[in-house]
């Protein structure tokens, strides 16, 4: 199986990233050295079991080897089936990350027992009595985790544990084995299928995590992309467990399914070995455990879930006006238009090109009159120019510096630039203030979102793999090497705060970022960067976003149509159809590509794109409700099938939008049929929804071939669900605010159906401050044909729900057809707390 995956990955390799610029493992000394290292006996560590001690619920055990090296293993149980393992040193100079975790999770009490003369067991006293950590003396020592007598993970295995402690080198390596797993997932972001392929002992490089502006990135490659989330989950249909390496330095990870157990071997450039272990035992719980540590995606404003029109670049305010007008005259809904780098005065962010955008405020008023928003770009490189007030204000105070104290200057869009030191809280504060209305001249509240691009950070220097030198120095004398992978994360933190402050904390900020790390979900949505207009990129955009959803980054999309090159109309239409189901939906294109706004195509193509956009808008209440539910549970909004159906692995082209909507868009070129795998068992019903007349019922456990043509992109509702939509077609989400809901009631075998809907003011924080929201459960009562609504969270006052229509689906009495009827709500009645829609 794994061999098969590996071959697919190789075949799918596409366009060229420059392999002379972006180095392979053999050209990175620590990777080359550590990848196949065989440790001599005298450097293997043993755990001195008699040395163990505990303070503030942290267990400490001395590790020593025959070379008289000493380390300290620190282990804390964190509750909720999580633990933390650190390797400490005397007089350590290693950097410890401090910005990523939501908070430092408290350790809980533990107890111990002796297993035999060479091992000790530790287990939490109060909770999770089944979890036990067994530490074996060695050499080499081992740290194993058991659930009762079932070995889940070998978290540290002394045979592959290496830690440099020379002054100029802080590299380390360790291996984690997942005994209970069949598949490994994780290490976003890479343009590969969800299941991580074997890399160890193959001609493939290890997966690299080093945020990087990888122009022309390749599908199927382990090369580093824009973001790094050092997480690996081991999954089988029985259980899931995971690890999170809390470290933002460059790292390479070899994946193996051969040998004793599936394993991930981490080789890390610098910083601390600080590992969180997430013990599930289900994938849902592992994801929850990870979001407990790093946070969930914030509830966005409603408009951000609409369609975004972007291009590098819309060059003038007249062009902005024209694009919006043409979208309107051609009846394409949209919520926002985006301005790339050229709208500025010489790539000075927070300014406008005086010729081409002479009246940005009027442009924004005009946008506002059609209920549209504006998003502008703001990159972290700041043009070296004393007449540019952002530069002048930051010079010698807030930029990343050389070791000798001079500001670093590198080349980027504006020419010579310096880079804000976002590790410095004062620099973040300084940067944040530029978003305020009085400093960002010409900005109004119609400029409702910000786009942080090039924030890996990108520096136009091939000899440095297109980023800044690792020896540069940040606030607190921290080397860039130690925090490279959180540079963009910290920029989004400052941007988020800037937008929050600008609106006095009254509006939910919207930031889109290219660079990302664990925890980025707290500040920004993520897109898959500069992809290419080709079929493998469409397909891989699903795996990339599904994986990010499994690590809390639930707001994700890809450039519709592909960034580089021009898509043919088939690919463009398929991309619009597939994009409907991802949380972030934006068309974007590179400067040299043909214009591709939807109104530029033939009528038939326009019709397909318009249907896709409208389908998206009809489902916006579903997305919004799922965002709310994500903030409560950590559940992904876009889910691979194995999230809800643990056995359904190796399927990268299906997507679940929440638990109730299954989509299998066409991600392949020139096909007349596709195969759909229906999850669940034969009591699970899936109603086909993309066809009106000849709609069919499908049952879980089956795989079926469905005919498709260019206008068909299959999706299904699950039996037993109620899906609340807004079906009236309007130009934007704002225009839909007062529209009634249509409830799609999809009966299960017992003729039951339930569903949820979340509503609030769609923009402010009143939902959390004043409980100003209404979270509703709909229940269909077959005995009398009524739909009951009750508030299960928040407060219904001021958030009344109007339902005008019910679309009821159930299997026809015989055959595979759906019996579907449309019922207008005749009467609405209040019975105490419950509101009843009477259908008969
Ligand atoms: C690594 O990259 C160099 C330069 O592009 C190339 O010559 C070499 O063959 C590559 N090594 C491997 C193992 O791919
Ligand atoms: C710790 O374990 C010992 C021996 O197994 C037992 O006697 C003791 O009650 C345990 N303590 C707690 C707090 O559970
Ligand atoms: C690589 O292959 C060698 C030799 O077959 C084997 O001993 C080793 O376990 C393999 N390594 C991994 C990580 O699979
Ligand atoms: C201003 O707009 C004109 C006309 O579209 C374009 O040719 C020019 O490049 C623009 N200038 C900048 C700085 O983008
Ligand atoms: C705003 O709209 C008015 C009316 O259509 C138009 O005359 C004006 O040029 C527009 N201004 C901008 C900056 O787009
Ligand atoms: C900066 O502004 C001054 C005063 O307006 C002007 O004389 C000078 O040429 C400007 N310098 C640059 C580099 O644009
Ligand atoms: C905005 O205008 C003010 C007053 O002219 C100026 O001081 C400030 O530098 C401008 N902001 C930017 C980003 O140029
Ligand atoms: C500091 O170091 C950088 C990089 O080596 C060099 O370009 C710069 O001139 C130095 N600055 C001073 C003041 O020496
Ligand atoms: C696609 O197939 C559907 C259902 O068979 C049919 O109604 C529609 O006309 C077809 N569309 C095209 C573009 O062939
Ligand atoms: C939020 O609540 C405050 C206080 O109740 C109210 O003044 C404000 O209008 C509300 N904001 C929105 C967007 O509803």
C-alpha cells in the first residue's frame, strides 16, 4: 500500500521549483549528517531510574552516557490524555518558544510503580487511569506510552536520540513510533496526499519544515512550503494518537512504515526538544487536544465566507469599479475585491498609488454602496526610505538586525527593504498602529480585511533559499534560526491586533496569511499559496486544506484557477465547483496570466461558474454554523472521510462539510464518470442534491460510479440531518441578511431528522461578551409533520429565525429515487420555549 502511495507521489510531480535554490537534505549539513546517523555505544543515553524526582507535578529523570554527557528528561501529565516531555540541559542556551501556546498548560499529579528492576511506570493519579508511561533504563533508554496494556507510542527511543551541545550547534534528532497506527498524517504544509508516504530508505527526501516562498512548488514533493505545523498523527481504525513538537526552527522529518512500527524521525536545527503527546484515543479527541494547546479558528465575520475576487493586480480605482460592476451585471455574487501590491505607492504598505488610486475613500464608499468590502495587502518588508513614515518610525528600533546591530536590508518588492521584528512586542504594537484609520490614510471600515503575504519571510536572495539569514538577531538577542517558522505567525498576530484596535474591539478581524505555524488559526485564514493552473494542484488543494483543518486551521482555501499560468475553461470551472466546499473561496491569478474574471467567458462557462457561486452562497449559513461549532469543539469544518468514519482512509478527493454534507467534486480532467465512496453502513442514507429531477438515494458502505459532465459536481446530504440554507439569490451576504431560511429535511430510516443553526449579528464580539446569539436545534416530527425549533445556546431575543420553506427528502417507496417534496410553512406557533413550523 505504502509503496503504491509513493509511486503516485512521484508520478504526480509537476512543475519545477528551482532545486538549485531550494536545497535537498544532502545539501543541508545537519540533515545530511543526522539522517542516517548510527550512534556509537558510548553516546547512547541511559535513564538513571534511581534519580527520579518530582516538583510541581513534573517528573525529572537524569539521562547519562559513557561520554559523561548529561540531560534531564522532564515529563508532565497535562490531563485530557495529554502529556509533555522535554529534554533539558544544565546551563542550556536553547531557545524556548513563548508565543505559540494558548497558555502554559498546568501539570497534574502522578503516581508511580515499579515494573521490574529496569523500568518504572508513571501514571496520572486523578484522571485517565488507563494511561501509563513506562521508562526503561537502557542504554538506550526508552519512553513508552500504554493505554492499559496496549502500546500506543514509543515517544523517545534512545537508539535514535541525538542532541548536540557544542556552542555553535544545537541540532537534535529523535524518533517517535506509533505502534497502534497504520497511517501517519501531518506535517503541514506540503503539496502531497493526506497519508504521509514512506521517505526513509527511499530516494525521496524527508519532509522539510522551513517556511519558504517556494515559487513553482511541486505536487508530490516533500520540499518546504509556506507553513509549518510540526504535528504527526498516527491513525488506525482502532485508535489515533499524535505528537506536536513545540519548536519553530527548521526541521526535516523522515517517515517510515517499515521496521518495527510506523515512525517519524525528526531532525531539528536548533531550539528545545519540547514535545506534546496527544493520546486520543480517537482522531476527534486528538484534534481537540491539539486545539486545547494552540486554540481554535475564531468565528469570522459573515462576509468573509462569501466569494472573493482577486488578481495581481487590479491596477486602478476605475478597474475596481468596473470589475464589481461587471460581476453585478452578470449576476455573479461576491463579497470582496482585493488589491495586491501595485495599489500602493511604490510597494509602501499602508499607502496608495497617487495616480491610480487618487481617491481611495470614494472608491470604498462606492464599494460600500453595493455592499462590497475591500481587502488590501500588507507585507512584512518595509521599503528603505526615510520619507516613508513606517520605515522612519521603525528604523534602528523595530527591524530585524545583524549581529553587529545594523538593521538587516534585503531585497523584496519595493527594492531594498528592512523587516519588522515581530518577535518584539513593542514592534508588534508599532506595526499594529498603522492599521488605525488615522494612520492608514485613505482607509475606511469598508477596507475590512488584510492580506499578509511574503511573510515566511520572503527575501529575494537565492543563496539564502529566498529568506533572511538565520544568524540575524531578533529582540532579546534571539537568533532568526530559532524562530524562523513563526515569523509570519507573529506578523498575523500584530495585524489581528491592529484591526481589532482600529475598530475598538468591536469587529472580528479578518487576516489572510501565507506563512503559518501551529496556532495561526487564532489570527488568520490560510491559503495554499502560489499554486499552478494544473489538475494536480486542484486535487492537492483538497488534501492541503483537509490536513490544516485537522490541526485547527479551519479557514483555508486555494487560489481558484491556480496562481501561475492560465487554466483552460474546464479546469477553471472544476476549480470553482470544488472551491464551493472549502471555507475560504477566492479567485487569484499571477500578473502575467490572462484575465479570468468569471464574466469574461462564454455563456455556458459563466452559467457553470454562476451556479457554483450561488451554491456557495446558499450554504453560507451551514459554514457559519460550523464555524461556531468548531469554536466549541475544535471539530474541523472540512473533514476527510476518516474523521467521522475512521476506516475510510486513502481517499483524497471526497470532503465532508461538517457531519452532514458529502461532496465529491470532479478533480480530474476529461472524465465522464467518477466513483463516489459513501461512508457509513447500509443504514446510512445519502441524498444526492446536485440533481433536481432524477435524484437518487445512496447507502453507506457502497461505492458507485456516477456519470458527470461539466455542469455536474456531485454532493449529498446525510439522512437524519436538517440543513438550513438561504436559497434566494442575491449579490452579496449583506443583501441576504433578512432573507428567510429554507430547511432541507433529510429523513433517516426512522423518518427522523435534526439539525442546527447558529446566528448572531455576524460581525461583532457581542456573541461572546453579551451572549448575543441564538444557537438553534431543529427537530422534525414525523408523526405530525412539524418542525420544532429550540434554542440550545445563547438567547433567542432579537435573533428570530424565519423559515419559509421545507424541502423534505426520503427514499421513494421502491427503487433508488428520492421522494422529494417542497412544503411552504403554513403557520408558526410558539409552545413555551419551542417554536413550531406547521407544514400541513
Ligand atoms: C541534491 O541537490 C543537488 C543539487 O541540485 C543534486 O546534485 C543532488 O543530486 C541532490 N541529491 C539528492 C539525493 O537528491
Ligand atoms: C500510589 O501508588 C501506591 C502504590 O501503588 C498506592 O498505595 C497509593 O495509594 C497511590 N497514591 C495515589 C495518590 O494514588
Ligand atoms: C532502513 O533500512 C534499514 C536496512 O534495511 C533498516 O535497518 C532500517 O530500519 C530502515 N529504516 C527505517 C526508518 O525504516
Ligand atoms: C497605473 O495604471 C496603469 C493603467 O492600468 C498601469 O499601466 C500602471 O502600471 C499602473 N501603475 C502602477 C504603479 O501600478
Ligand atoms: C464612484 O462612483 C461614482 C458614480 O458612479 C463615479 O462617478 C466615481 O468615479 C466613482 N469613484 C471611484 C473612486 O471609483
Ligand atoms: C524626501 O522628501 C523630500 C522632501 O519632500 C524630498 O526633497 C526628497 O527628494 C525625498 N527623498 C526621497 C528619497 O524620495
Ligand atoms: C498619513 O498621513 C499623515 C499626515 O500627512 C502622515 O504623517 C503619515 O505618514 C501618512 N501615513 C503613511 C502610511 O504614509
Ligand atoms: C553589520 O554587518 C553587516 C553584515 O555583515 C554588514 O553588511 C554591515 O555593514 C555591518 N554594519 C556595521 C555598522 O558594521
Ligand atoms: C449534464 O447532464 C445532465 C443530466 O444528465 C443534463 O441535464 C445536462 O444537460 C448535461 N449538461 C451538459 C452541459 O451536457
Ligand atoms: C453589541 O452590543 C452593544 C451593547 O449591547 C450594542 O450597543 C451594539 O450595538 C451591539 N453591536 C452589534 C453589532 O449589534
